[in-house]
């Protein structure tokens, strides 16, 4: 006996009927597909967001492609610039060496002339001419000698190697001798001049203790 409210059991030997609805589009009857499309369609704001996302993805791909192209062009330009600089440096070196070879040729001529004549004065004049030619070549490259002899000692372009006692006030702290000439290239010191600086003597004949190299 079944309880009140319970579902009666199917008769013995019979299975309960099974029903299903085929939702495939081609299996739907006329008019049923429209309701299914409405039910499965995404909300409009989702479709809008997906469209914007696709647009941003396309813009990102274009930006990445442009960046890669620009980076490639920059690397190629840098390689070309390095190659051009190296060529310019090499051409500059060749031009300088060619100028110096002319000086060497004149030294050879002076040596040959000295071998043919015992005249020391002629040899001296030849060597002086070659020296002057060499200095002229240096000036062509912007290299000039630093004025030193008789000038006030300047530690920015003079290097004091020794001092020379002097009783003349006008010669104190002045360059009285040049041991090795100095040179500038443009406004920069290429090599300071090594000099001997005058040091004033005291009334008793002793030399003052001031170090000229410490003067600013």
C-alpha cells in the first residue's frame, strides 16, 4: 500500500516514457529557431566590449610591428654610423701620416747634404728648415707651441722642473729657461712646457722658499 502523496509506481513490466527536445537548428520547426537565437545571443554590451578588445589588439599588433621596424632601422643606422666614423678616423690618420712623411723626406735630404759637405752651418740651416716645416704642419692640425720663455709662470701650462736664483725682482716667478717645449691643441694643453723658474734671492743672498709650482 502506497503512502498518501507519493507518486504511484509504474506498472510492472513498463518503463517510464523518456522525452527530449532536439535544440539543433536544423531540427527545429518553423518559428522555434528565433526563440533559441534570442536565448543564446550575448548581451549587447559584451559584444561591444569584445569589439573594442579586438580593435585594441589590432592596434597593439601594429604598434609592435612599427617598434620592431624602428628598432631594426636604429640598429642599422648605428652600425653605419660606427663604420663611417671608423672610416673618417682612418682617413684622418692617413692624412696626418702623409704630412709627416714630407718632413721625414726633408730630414733625409738634410742628412744626405751633410754627408756631402763638411759645412756644419749648412747642416744646421737644413735641420732648422725641417724643424720649421714640421711646426708648420702641426699648426695645420691646430697644434701650437706654448709661449714660455720670459712669461710669468702659469701652472696650467708650465711645469716647473727647477728654479734659478735671481736678484732681479722682475724675473722672480718668471720662466727663465725652457727644458722641453709645451704644446696646445686648440685651447687645450696637449703637453705642458717643462721650465726653469726664477726664484728671488733674499737680501742676504739666500733663496726664497716659495714653490712656484704651488702658485695658481
